[in-house]
């Protein structure tokens, strides 16, 4: 049995001590204990680390349904950037990594540093530090270099280009959450490494409570991250997978802002409902 004293929490140094304590209390009351129990079961089973994502989905009883837009499948070799919208949080990364790892093992995902706390997948995660400290800037420069390295070695990089979870602009039940504007980082990386891009689209969104919390502030949003993951237990996630966009297409567009808009549009065009607010 593995020995792991994991204390998984979103109470990071991004917020002050009062905020961290608030997040920890809400986590304990809204989902952490259930998720910790599932993680302890995983540790007891002592499964191979390369199966972590599949095991996580199994423990969460999450049913992943994939919809391919054509006969194209996930490439089993060659450099590739996988982009997606980010509606749920942790469940998004777990789902994509499960899909990729069934095809190949030379992948990494760029995500929040707090998700790098599980030993089984530490080497698969390139952490991003959202604080404004000098240490954070150094860590993020290192993360960008790691991202380039995986692609230059013909691996796969998974990125959520918005850098944040989808939110609602208006708090009514008919408004769909979306990512907002995507950051230029993905476009820069694709041009620099001459990488093709595979767009994925997740159906769904977090609870109305999460979107209310988001309007209040970061602390409240972070405090509900585990609650939202717990809500997904036993649920279904539909993922729509588009066609690979060759690097030559991006090269023809050239302008980084236009490439970013193009990638976002290609991703959201996979939405079967195509209702935007």
C-alpha cells in the first residue's frame, strides 16, 4: 500500500490566511471527506500510476461519452496541442487525460498547481502558479519551457486556453457559462513549436451556486471546487472531439489574436446546441 498523506485543498497562497481557512471549512462541509475516502481507496488498491485517470473516473463513477466529428481519432504519435473549454474544473482535466492516456503516454497537462499533489500523476502535470510573487513568475517561466519541451519531443500537451473555469455573464438559468476570452499563450506555443491542434468541447456547466459564488469573489469560487467535483459523482460527461487543425492553417492566419479567436470558435462550434449568450 502506498503511503500518502495528501491534504488536497484549493486553499493556496493565492488568497490570504482568512480566505484559506474559509475555503478549508467549506471544503470539509461540502465534499472533501467523500473525495478523500475515494482517494484512500485508490491508494489501498495500489494500482499502476499510468492508470490513475481511468481509476479516478471509476472511483467517481463518471461516464465519459465521446463524440467524434468525423472518422479522425486522437493521433497516436507526433506533437499535438489539445485545447478545450473548461466548464467543470477538476473533472475536465481527469476526463481529457483519461482519453489521451488510452492512446499514448507521452502527454502532459497544464493546470493549477494544487492539482499536482497526487504522486501518481506529478510527472504528468505542468503546474501554473496564479500568485503574483517573484517565485510564481519563475515557476511559470519554467512551466512554459516544460510545455515547449514536451512538444519539441513530439509529445502531447493539454491546455485550457481560458486559464479559468467557465462562468456565467448573467445569473439566470437560461444563460450558458462560457470561458470568456482565451489567452494568447496557446497560439504562441503552437507557432513556436509548429504544433497542430485538436479541439475538444465539454457539454454542461457547474451549478448555479458556483456561478453565484464566482460573482462574489475568488475565495468563494475556490471554496466550491470540491463540491462541484462531488456533484459529478455518478454523472455523465459528453465530450465532442473535432478534427486536428494542421499547423499550416495557423501559419496562414499568422496573427496571434486571430489564431486564438479561430481556435476558440473551432472549439465552441463543436457544441451541439450552439446557444450563446
